[in-house]
C-alpha cells in the first residue's frame, strides 16, 4: 500500500506578508489618487473663482475707501452732528420716493452716515454728512464693488439658489481635496521632503516644476485652507442651516430666549428678516412685537440715546420698525466680535425686549463668530487680511498648476484619470469613507450618488465614454 503523504499547510513568509501589505497600500494610494483627481478636475475652476473673489473681498474696506472716498468721508468736521431724524427727513424731502429702512452710525468723526433706502423700488445705499445732512453719494446696493465680489464669491455672479449650492458643493469637495492631497503627498521618507515640504529647483514648465508648484503650497497651506473653508460654511445654504440647528439644539448658540420684558415670542419672523448688520449668531433670533396701544412711535434719535445707555459700541445700525407691531433693532456685527450686539426695542416705549451680546453666545456660536471674523479678514487687522490673501493665492496656484500637471500626463484621446485600484476591498473601503463624508456634508453625498449612477448607467454602457474615462 502506498503511503499517503499529506501536503503541509501553506504558511505566509515575511516576504509574502510584506508583498501583500505593499499591494494593499499601493491600491489604497491609487484609490485616493483617483478620487483626488476627479474632484480636482471638476471643482478646480470653481475654487479658482472662489479664491480670486475672496482675495479681493478681503480688502474691500481699503478698496471701497479709495473708490468711494468722496462719499465715505466728510469735507469738514462740524461741531455738532444733526439728529438722525433730521438727516432722514432732509433726505426724504430732497429725494421724493425714498424710504429709509436703516441708518448706520460710524465710529469715526470723519466718516459719513450710511442709510439703506428704497428709491422707487430700487435698493439703494445713501451716504450723508452727519453735520449738514447733505447727501454725499448714492449707490445702487446691488452694483457696488463689494456687492459684485460678494455675489461672485457666494453665487458665482450668476445668482440664485443653484449657484449658491454649487459654491457650497465646491467648498465641501475642497475639504476632501485637501485631506486626500495630504495623504498623497505626505513625506514617507527623507528624500520625499523635496517636492513636498521644499520645492525642487526644476526647469520651469517641466512636469516636476508644476508638481512642486502644486504640492508645496498645498502642504504648507493645508491647515489655513481647511480653516478658511470651515469658517465660510456657516453661511452656506444646506450645511449652514444644519450648523445653525445644531447650535440651537445643543444650546450653544444664543440663549434660548434673551428677552427681558416679555415671554417667548410667537412670531416666526427672525432678526435677519427685519434688520441689517445682524451678527450670524443672532440672525435667527425670534423678533418680538411692540405693544400697540395708540402711542406715538419714538424718534430714531431716541434709539441713539438708548444705544448709548445700553453701551452698544459704534459703529452700529438702527433698523426701522415694520408696521404697527414692528420693533426698532439696534445691531452691530462688529469688527471686534466681542462687541457684537443685537437689541430689539418697543417702538413706542423704548423698552428693551431682546438684548443679545457676544457674552451671551454659547461656546459653538462664539467659535463660529470668531471664525467668521477670521474668514472676512477682520479678526486681527491687516495681518489677518494678508494671511487670507496668501492662502487664496496658494489655492489659485494649486488650481492652475493642477491643470498643467494634468495636461502633461494626459494621453491622447483619454481623460488621463488614474487607474482603478487592484484590490476591490480597498475600492469599497474608500467609497464607504466617502459616503461617511457625504453624510456629514449633504451636497457631497448627493453628488456621490449622481456620480455613481452616471458611472453605472451611462459611462460603462457607452463605449466612447468608457474609453475616455479608462486609465
């Protein structure tokens, strides 16, 4: 009888384990690179627009101070300023068909008073000499320098909800671009610091030159870029609403009701609907109502007096009551966030119905308020503006260099995307991570579903498209 020799069980050797690990890491790198590539190709143009418009908007105070100098400064400082009511009355007499909705008082005696007005159906900004009441300039509120670049930054100039959502989508994907980019270019050995932390002295126009122009600024400015994106998201239409609801649900925004003289208001009207210059943390603060009892409304100058008594810091804005039950609103989204204030006052008695200051904000609202000031370049003056400018220039360099990197490696007749990873489990794992990010950023999640459906139902079924997108 022949002896049956059993085969010894296979055992993994150190070399085989190392090979399997290297294959897994290589597949992971390929998967991350593929996501980074597609996100960059799609959203780099939008990020270029956002970075350019943001870098210009940072310096709006200086630019508008130069462009509108004659409007914003008085020719001669007087001894006594006119009352707010006299300035408004003189303006309405001189410009029939004008209704003033708010008036902003500056903190500089050489500056003019700013009034938000409606002139025959047109939203208008008017500037008046506080000592004479004479109008020094009139601007269409939608066509000022700041309005144009703000619209470019938030709505790509096109305007509308879709443009705003596209900006939010690009900003959210920029977060993913930064994270994936850090993984791809993180130095893995001593020699890897060249081209990541330090640029190589490559020939201008060469592939290593464009790669270093992309990777080095991205590495150094990654944290600043993430902070800049994160501090802008509270304004976004979808994620911004979630952030606000989270702040309210966890009582980390303003106090549930900072009302001194009445119960919780039943009105669904919020501060941003009736007033200008309202801080982000108080935008959705419910607006109380004035007690109607046949009284005569107080003058605007009375609100100025109350502002002084309540120690509201200049510059601040007084928004006029809307209707018989409307309230005066004194608000300031101050250059120094610690001086933020939002007050609603009974238009007949002057009673302070709501008074919310920075000190009243919850932890989350304080952090977001500081972040917004940082985003706008007003948290620590010129240094803040320059830091924002450097970050925006870095983002623009990354976007431009990525285009040339792509053109250098793109084969004829194909998109030039990185190949699919060899390990299917890696592909699934990275996709699950992306879906988690999509759950945190709803528009990213929606875009992922759209992309996957396009890939499965269209790209893979149409031969020319399949060829174009293949590695």
